[in-house]
C-alpha cells in the first residue's frame, strides 16, 4: 500500500508539473508574437494570483455553498467522537467537525492545512449509519487528509477554473487588440484561445482522473486505520441504495465528497469524480481477504 | 583527485546529519505519543471519583468493589511513564475493577437508570476508546523508530550516536499484531 501511495504521489506531481509547464508556455507564446516581456508577465502574474485567490478561498466557499455548520458535541455526539478519536489514532490535530443538513447520505472533507481542516457528514448519514459504519466513513475522510487529497483535489479543480478564467481573458483581449498590428495579433489571439481550450480539456481530465484514483486510495487508507473493512463496505452499500445526491450540490465541489453528491446525468457518468460504488465495495472486500 | 575525496567526505557528512536528525525526530515522536497516552489516562483518572460518589449514592454497601477501584486508580496514578510493563499491568487491573463496578449496576436498577451514571458510563467508554487510539498511535511511532534503529544504513548512525531502543509495545489485539503499522 505504501508503494501505491508513493507512486500515486509521483503521478500527481508529474501531472501538476505538466499543467504548470503548459501554463508557462502562455507568456512564452505571447512574447514570441509581441516581442514584449511586460504584457506576458502581467498575464501570467494575473493567472497565478487568480489561482492563489481561488485556492485559499476554497474552504470558505465550500462551507457557504453547502450551508455547513459546526457540529455540536451533544447533538452530534457520534460524529464528534469519531473525528476526535480517529485524530488521536493518527496523532494529528483534530479537524473541526461539520454537519450538512440533508437527508442524503454523504460525507466530506476540506481545508488546506492542519489548522483549518474540516470533516463532516450529512444529517441523513448520521441517522442511517451505525457506529462501525460511521467509523469507516470518518476514517476514509481522514485518509483524504493524510494523503493530502484536499489540497491536491482543490488544486486540480482550481487549475480548471484558471483555464476557464484564461478563456475569458483571451476573449477580452480579442476585443481590445490594437489596430496597428492587427494581423499578427489576430493570430496570437487564436493561438491563445486554442491553448486555453486545450489546457481546459487537460485540466478537466486530470481533475477527474486524480479525483477517482484518490477515492480508491482513501478507501484503502480507511481500512488500514480501522482494520475493519466491513464497516466502510457496509456504509457504501447503504449509500448505494439510499443515494448520496444532495439537495443543494454542485459539480464545483463534488471532489470533496465521499460519494457523488450530484444527481445522475449523462455528463456525471462521463466526468465522474468518483468511481462506481460497486467497484469500490469490491476493492474493499478484496483488501479484507488479502490483508492490509 | 583531492577534490573528489573532499566531495565524497562532504556528501557523507551531509547524509549522516540527515539520518541523525531523522532518528532524533522519530525518537521525539515516540516520547510525544507516550505523553499523549498519559493525557488520555488522566481523563479516566479524573472521571472516576465522580463515578465512585454516584455509585455510593445507590449502592454504598458494595464496599469491596468500590475500594478495589479506588485502590487500583491510586496505584495506576503512581506509575511513572505509561508504557512500562508495570504501568500496563496497573492499568489492566484498574480496567478490571471498573468492569466489576459496571457489572454491579445490573443489580441496582435505580443506579442504572440515573442520568448521572449513564453519562459517566458513556464518558468512560469513550475514554477507553481514546486510550486505545493513543496506544495504537504509540505502537506505530515505536515501530517506525525501531525500524530505523535496525535497518541499514540508519542502524550504523544509531550505533555511532548511541540511540537506544526504549519502551515496549502495547498488547492491543491479535489483529493489530498481525498487521503492520499505518505509514503515510
């Protein structure tokens, strides 16, 4: 399992390196066309700032979007204790426990550093799962934290946003290109547009590939933590039958949830942020048989 | 030629420093995780007097069982360091005495129904879970440290600077013994 984790980290790093290098191409291309370093540097700087801005606001946006509220030790005792005790088990700072009021069964984790990690579940999940199942789910979420998935998934998503933003920038640039070097600029705009679209496609594919792979890993980590694969497997079975689609969800944050929070649709199959639940259950049961 | 030798020596020194620092960090983590166990054990010690008083209110004739708990608690608190064999033994005795006390509540329906008792029982169960979790983490840090002490090349640096193997594993359960530690 450690080897799998290490290879996964290398793959993720490689993917991000590819995207980063691709982004660096943008100012280079602009320079090649305009023989000016100022404009491309500003463009690149704006892109970087946008990425940083979105990345560090991701947690607040998430909490606001889903109306997540801090859990109460008395009202949500089993959740509170599961989070506390698993943190002790892993020797890390206790993340804040949160609740989303929704009958669907789901769980989530978000945050960019140990000081601001949050883990939460829906009220539906808290009602329907027993202690062992809840433990498995919380261990899965801790798996995300320990594997740095919250950062990676958020970064992958923010890169996607960055290319969307860049598409907009190109559109604005196309309106304001000066008339004096029209021909050359026209070609540049076209190339930048193509780069934005290609970059967006790359970022989207990467985002979903990473997200799916990390779900499998978090399941495996959960089994390692609890030494009780049946807990999480049983929880996933309940989720499969009862449904995890939230009333208020969005594709923007799906990568932070235990199971797909969006209602099924043609697109959600194509761009699935989560592997099929049956596959996940099978993998977990295989781990149970082969040892972990 | 001499430059190559100097280069190799410098590289060697850098590597040894790196291994040394990593050994120090691993040992410190073991010490830290041991204090974490102490924190959870203290939670239990703090809950017990309240429990004793509550039970006395309903079953004050059960002197033997109550005294056993009080004695076991005092003995456990005396132990230095939570991971020595004697400390583990003292904790086991305390846990046994508490079990007897809770078994007692079956014969006293009023006690069993009292909200105070129910809450204390709940809190003590949770404390058990927390102690268990802390012990499992301690086992992990210990195994990581022991691995470093025994595997090549860190075992050479460890010998050079006299890093000692210290402390014992906790007996958690056969399942734990069969599966290696969680490593991230």
